[in-house]
């Protein structure tokens, strides 16, 4: 039996999720509601970055005579972007030292934990959590824009992280409560 490898599919290493809309779809600027997130890929994770670039190249090769006709590989737009160059890292320090890309899907991704248990709790799926993400690179030609993007398949949450966007956990907000301290403050 001959099997063919899907060269446009990528499983990332450990990335951080931002702008998470994985439990409920969200619509942006009059667009169709989609499940989406931004993945932050450490620049030190050369293996994931190379896998993404190889998948993008494979998607280009598959579409260079159709959707991407007339564009050379060196000039093709991709959604893999440099956080140090394209983001204000003072306002968004989590982008420093990272590549980032927006990924989305019209269908809800399956989300599992590190032990492969299905999860769907906002306490476990939030902006700031660490995950591995399954993606598929594809070519697009929409309204005169041509390039390579990646669609979102599934997500595996692998570690908790600090919330992004100003939200904090209750544990971070409060010390342990001591009734005796409050009585002393009133006397």
C-alpha cells in the first residue's frame, strides 16, 4: 500500500496563543464568523519555523499554475510574520522574539489537553495558554490578493501561561485571607 504524505500539514512545537476565539466563532470587520487564534512561535523553535516554510512552499507549488499564476515564490505573501519587526513590542511584549501568524477555520477545532482529553473550558483555553497546533498551508486568491495562508485544524493545550490582554487570575490578584489581620486594622 502506497501512502502519500500531506506536505502542507504542520504540527507546531510549543507555541503561545493570543486573541483566542476557539470555543466560539468570532466575526471581524463584517467577515464571516470563524474560530481563530494568533500563534506566537519562538524564533528559537527553528524546527517549527522550517516546517511552516516547507508547507508554504508545497502549497505554492500546488497552486503556482492556478491560483498563484504569475507570482514567483520569492514574491509570494505569507501569513508568517516577524513580531520584532511588525508589532509594537512595548505595547505587546509577548511578540518580542517570536514569529506570529493568524489562523482560522469555519469549523470548530477539536481541543485536547496534554493527555488527549477533550476540553472546552475558558479556564483552559484562553489568550496566553501554551499549545501545539495542527495547521494546513493553502494558497489563496481573493479580491486580487494572492498568497499562502494556514488554516486551523486542531489544538492541544500543553501548559498554562499568564493571561494576555490585561486579565489576571484570581490567584495572582489576591493573597491568602487572614481574618485576624482585618480585625487588627479596625482597632
